[in-house]
């Protein structure tokens, strides 16, 4: 082998290693921003009439990607698989109306909060239930969506209530509408919407049983991305963009909640 050819191969070898191994920081920054969400939660995560991602969280994800200077890719993931998808690197973040809880903080990191919400009840229209305390009386059945904070809270705080654990929130609401469950424990916005859907069969109790904070989920140790997202959220809040999205996607709910004195706050 000639000396010139040997020198060329020695120069080329580090480049080949870079191409076969982990992406460089520049390549990472230019890679798509991959967002995981379960698109079954209007008006935050859903699909429009043409099956395109839509909703408050979708618009916010688009603005975060623009803030980061990266293209955007959505992954529609079922709720019980969304944290494993983040941990395994299939997605970069979770933007899916996720409540920040101590249990989840053991598995993933979170951004600053952007919504204060609460869990509450949907009951039958003629039900005598007025609060969660009434569920503790006698034999009760309550529908919960698997893996949600409502499911976790009920399992801990309502040991005598028989839980109907389902994968789909709409099916949980239907259980109440059909009289198969005494109540459905879920977040305020969804309970309001299911009541509107089944207003002849159900009644909402919108005062929150407990307040919760939604935040963006990230992998532990991804501090650079976390700092950038927190800076975005602060800027978004200051510019009133959360209010713009609320007025666009949930003006009716916002007006009703304000009239009833029930908190649902972008912050």
C-alpha cells in the first residue's frame, strides 16, 4: 500500500466511526422534534376531519418545534405505552395533558407546569351523589381510565368502591350514561364534555376533588432540552398564547367554568 493511500485511510477512519455511531450534537439539533401524545383527548390532543393532528397541545408542540428550530414529528401512542416510549428514546417529549405526579417523577422528568386542572365526577342525572364522600357510603361502582391519576387516586382513597377499569374514557362515560357505574372519575374538561354528550343521562360535579398540574414529560438527564422548553413556556405565557388557544378551542368551556367559579387555569 502506498504511503499516500495509507494517510488517506487514516484520515477517513474517524469520519467512518462518527457516521456509524451516535449522532453529533449538530445532527441531534437538526433531527425532528418527536412528540408523543394520545390523540383521543379533545380539545387538547385529537384529530381533525382529515385525520390530521389537531388541538391545543398540537398547536403548542408546533410552536415549541419552531422555538427549537427543528422540524416536528408526532407519534400517536396509547396512554399506557407513552412513558415507556419516552424512556426508550422513541419520542423526545410527552405533550399529552399529563399530570406531574411523584410516581411519574420517579420514571421521567417534567417541565414547568402550564395548566392547573382537577379531577372530578360524572354521575347519573338522578343520582343522589353530590360529592366524592357519597361514594364511600354503601356499595358503589366507579369507572376509571387505566393508568390515569383518577385511577390511581381512587385505588388509594376509595378502597371500598368497586372500580370498573377501562382503556377508553368514552367507554367510562358510557358506563355512567347506561347506569352500569355510579360515577366516572376524570379531569374537569373531559367530564364537562361527556356531560354535554350525555346531558339527558348524566350530571357533572365539576368542583375538583384535588387540583393537578399538567407538564411536558422529558427523559431524566435531558436538562438542555428541559431548560429550552421552560424558557419557551415562560415566553408563551407572557405573550398570552395560552389564552389565545383557550379562546380558539374551548371558549364555551372557559365561559362555563368561569360562571360556575370552577378553576381551570393556564399558567
